[in-house]
């Protein structure tokens, strides 16, 4: 299943020479894709237009975010808001088993799918919270936050910034949202090889509370 773009992404990650990267995660990431395609007709996990292009459109984008996280020191705790089919967090966990992951999904059916994926792939250190952000989680204590495919991006964006702990980073790929207060937040616009190679979906801003 791994095509040219997936191999390119894996080669970039291998080039970082970081101990937490596990190339064997590809088998689990491919099984994740198979499960999405098997269940999509019943749960509408992704759009029909995306279904045939999950490796190119979703997997490599997830790996581009993992590259950002892997190059930092300290604990690796990720909160993914509006997880849906499990992107980007599930493949990030597949390739970095030491990553601690919390998924927040308001749909009970999709949350049930995520639980099934976690069980079938044998992923440890993954928690699924059923509910809507910001009610879930009760306390935001992750170092990294993603919210890639949410229905109300402006609201989620505002809620994340309001609750973002000092030192934590919002990996923001949301479009059409207002700029942040430069006195309260540090913003880094990421322009890297992932971006220039078309391996990341849209732009990426790292928003850190000062």
C-alpha cells in the first residue's frame, strides 16, 4: 500500500535518527487504513473523495506533524480534538509507540470505532474520550494539541487558545481563523521540507502560550 509519498515521508523521518521512531509502524498504519475503508460506509469516517487517497492525503500529513514533535525534548503527550477516523493521532502513535495520546470525539459511533482500532492494533497509552471539546477533557495538560478536522474551527480555535497551558503547543492547521495576541502567544510559521514537498496538508503554525 505504501506509495511514493509515504516512502518519502518515512525516509525523512528516518533521516532524523531519533530513537522513538519505529518504521514497523507502517504495518499498523496500513491496517488502520483498511479498517477505515471497511467501516466508512456505516460511520462516514472520511469523505468519499478522500477514501482512495488516505495514505497520500492523511498518513503523510500525520507523519509531518510527528516530525515536529519528535525533534523536541521532554515528555510527549498529545491531545487530538475531533479525532474522527483517527487522523493524525493514530498513525503518529503507530510510528512512535512512546507517544501518549488522548483522542476526543463527540460521536459515540466514531469513538467506538477508535476503541476498536486501538484494540486491534494493540496500541497502548491511548485514551478515547467521548464528548465535545472543551467539556472533554476536563483538564488540558498535553504538551501538544491537534485539531485538524473540526466542524466549527473558529470556536475550537478560540477554546484551545483559552485553555492552552503555558509552554504547550497547538499544532494549528486550521484555515480562516483570526491571528493570535502576540503578547500572550508565540507563533511560528513552519516552512520546512515537508511543506515544500507537498507532504503536509495546508499550512502549519506552532502556537505556544508564553
